[in-house]
């Protein structure tokens, strides 16, 4: 009987060792890029001037929850070991109606929420801060299921016109942005609520029908990124992606002029002020079949 128990313990130990080995293998399989991403708690490398606000909030929230988590797991571990069956006769001291203790675990969560709220408001003020004079303006229309980008470059002598690019679910639009230049985004929707999201900028903002939203951002890193819709907006929501190209000012001007070469791209595409988001059923079908 005793030998059997020892055998089971030994196989259990091998099982744990095997599991640890598999875990190590899985970890070593990660690229250095992925490993580095863990130092940012999963966030991509920051590519905008607003990223630090959200990045710090994100890391701070993780650190705070890990501190709380380790404390709680420690307490759980401690009671499991301290009050295991061996000490069954020894009932732990009961602490019901312990007023100081109950006050403590009512107040501590409020304190945690208060601290998180304070830093959230600070981060929000940081990412929504407006530039006095943004270098460029892009008016964005979200529509089912793609994006239209209007480059408001009428006052820019290098372009001299408003130029747009309209995307469709099958033709993913490109958004060109000049590096280290502030850009104002004005967001409107042609139908339902969308959300304009460039993950590498650590920023997203809802695109709401009849409620224009705007924000300013300065891209800080050259490169190609993926933009997405972050609000489930219907059947082809997942197709609402766009390619973000952060380029030099010269390349930006060249790209906008390239669009301008096609007269179809000149002018601004706007969304209706009060979009009709309720699908109407033709009267003939209402009582039919
Ligand atoms: Cu959408």
C-alpha cells in the first residue's frame, strides 16, 4: 500500500517536470520581439505621441492588479496549507462581525478604484489634448464596412485641394500620415457606431452617427501599421481594416497628389448629419409571403 503511494508521487513528479519542460519549450519558441512585447504587458511598440499616457496606465493597472493578485493568492495558499486536514480539530479563529476588518475590506476596494480613476482621468486628458494649430487635418467617414479618408489639404500650397480615398470591404483603403507632424482627425459615421482604432498609436475613438468626434495625434515612428474598427458594427465588421503608412512629409505630399491626379478623388465625402440607421421594409413586403 505504501509502495503504491510512493509510485504515484513519483509519476506525479515526472508529470510536473514534463509540464515545466513543455512550458520552457513554448517560451523559448517565442521570438525576441514577442518576448520584448511582454515587457509592455502585450502592447505593440508605441508609434504616436499619445502612446505613453495609455502605455503607463496599462502597465500601472497591470502592476496594481498583480500586487493585489499575489497578496490574494498568498492568502489562499496560506489557508490551504495552514488549515489542511491534518489540523482538522483546530478550527481557525472566527472573525464574523469584526468591524475593523469589514471596514477595511469595504474601504480598500474604494481606494483601489479611486486610484485607478485618478490615473484614468489623467491619461484621458493627455490623449484628448488638442493642438492649437494641427499641421494636417483628415476627415474620416466610417461606413459599413470600410473607411473614407478626406485629406483636408486645400490650404496646403503643395496640394491645394481636398482629396479623398474611399475604401470598400474588398478594397482596403490606405491612410498616409507624415511622421512627426500633428494631425487632427474628425470622425463621422454614415450609418452605425464604428470605432477608429490604430493599435500601434495606443488610441481609438468611437465614430458615432450624428455626433462628430475629433482627436489630435502625432505619429512618431515611420512604418506600416494596421488600422481597425473596434466596434462590432455588422456582418463585415472584421473587414473594416485600413493600412496606415507613416511616411516623411515629402512622401505624404506625393501620395496625396497621386490621389489628386484622378479627378474622382477630389472633394470631400461627408456623412449625412442625421443618418437613417433604421432599415426600412418596403410596404409591399411587410405583410407579404
Ligand atoms: Cu465598423
